[in-house]
C-alpha cells in the first residue's frame, strides 16, 4: 500500500516531479540555498513558505520584488525535480488585515490572528491574495490548508480556556458574518457558566452552542478549500492537523461539564476545534484532500509513539481502545475511514534519538510522505542532521 500511495502523491499535477516508490521524503521551509544538498540526500518534496504581509504589505499593493523572489524559488525547486508544496502564509496576515478583524475571546483579548471564522471582509481580502499566489506560482503538488497561527486546521491556542467567539460579528452585534455562519445561539453566554439569562442550561443547549462554534471553524476551512479551487488550483490540498484532539469520550465529558475548564483536557482541545472525527466527517466530501499529521513522533500514546495495526480499521469509532493510541495512529485511522491519503511531519526540534520512532510510525501507518521540520535544522548539528536524514531515506 505504501508504494502505491507514495507514487500517487508525487507527480499528481505536474510532469516535472519524479515518481518514486515508497514514502516521499521532504522538508518544511525549504531553502533554495540547500537545494543541491537536499536533493543529493534523497529529498524530493520541498515545502515553500510564503508570508501574506510580505506579499501584500498594503491593501491591493503587491511587493513585486518579494513575489519575484518566491517565483524564482519555486521554479528552482521545480527545475531540480522536486515536488512542491506551498504554505501560502495566511497565518502571516498584514497589519491592515488584522485591523479589519481579529478573533476575540471572552476576556476581550484579541487573538493576533485574522478572523476568518466570523469576518467576511477578512475572507474577501484573503481571497484576493490567494488568487494572486496561485496564478503567480503555477502548478504545484500541494497547498497547505489551515488558518491557525501556525497554519493548522484549528482556532488559536487557548491556554486560559479561551473561547474565540466574542467579537461583535460572532455575538450578533455587528453584521459582517461570512455566508453559512450565523451569530451565537446564546449571545453573551460564556462556556463554563451553568446558566443563561437566569435559567439553567441544558446539555442540549451547551451542545448546540459548541456545534455552532465548531461549525464556524469548519466553515472557514471549507471557504479556504473552495477559494483554492475558485482560483484555478486543481491539485492536492493538505489538511494540516496535529494531535489526537478531542476523541468522543472527551467531547462528551466536556459538554456534560458545560464546557468548563477540566484537568483531563489540559491543551483545551475543544476550544481549538480539534474534534477531528467531526471535522473530517464534514470535510471528506471535498476532492483531492490529503490528511497531513503535523505531530508524527510527538511521544503520544501508550506505549509512546505506538504504530498502526492492520486491525485498526475494525475498531469502532469512540472505542476505549483508542485512548492509548498515538496521534499518528488515531489520525491515520480517521483519514482512512474516509478514503483519504495520509502524509505527515515531525513536530520539529527533534534530536537524532527521535528519528527511529518517527520512521517506525511512517512505516507502520503507511504515510505517503514525511515533511521534515525544518530544512534549516537539518543543516546544523544540534538536531537530526542532513546526513542522518539521508541515511534514513536510503535505508
């Protein structure tokens, strides 16, 4: 299975990319200065990272020098025989977009990220930028999908149990919501509060509020996918997802707690919208999607970094057996329930000792590609080196 999957992912949209058997090895934040050394090491997938604020520093004004620089980089990788993925850099929004709208939490604090979930004007500005990039860069194998601060399919992090749905649009005070996203069904209600306007809340009301909150994030991801397609891009789209998120037992427990902060959800998975089984149920109908697991080898699961099993597909969703699965195993399971191909990337900052476990996950879960985080770290000696990565590729 891995041989067929790896070959199908490369060369899907351009004849310039080589067709390889087995897992395709790549790098994130690919640097053209390291192109020759990377190619000699066997790296064949280059992820090029853009920054919206550098491309369009003022409304409607493109920095021609920056655009040309990125075109040269993409063409260099293409000419050398690399498959290309593009991180378009929506998470790197210019200040003038942040002035249009940022997400806001229940404390009145802004997210520092553009408000794609509840602001139609932000989406309009982003769509203009995305159309420019797709036209300028030409055919590539992938664009990455994700609107969080690091480009994943998430709301921002929520270290203070933040809920990112309290800007005027989301609360129904202003009226520039994107199509398909209504205002809050419980305006003014703060998750964790057992009452609303003096009356006791039911679990059905809490679940309704959370469904609205999660659907706003999913709607934004659908918009991103549709915008790439409307821009003329027909290749593969990477849904970038980290961790195992809120498995069904955790989702149910937090709803029962009125979404209050709980010790058994320390990373606030529901706050960030990481209910992956629901998210994939609603996105899998779109064509040419690939699930990109951005946490391969993060030490999750018991035993740590446990791999996939041929019997996993027979395990019912929500089974208690999944509690001990690694992130890579769980997300691979969810993707394949919908017939999606699966690729991955390591968390980054990985010492040489982490490489064997990462490779075991790649093999056991039949990942079609591994995108190493990051190209610049391979060139040094503090983390996994290019020589070690090369040995892994050749092995």
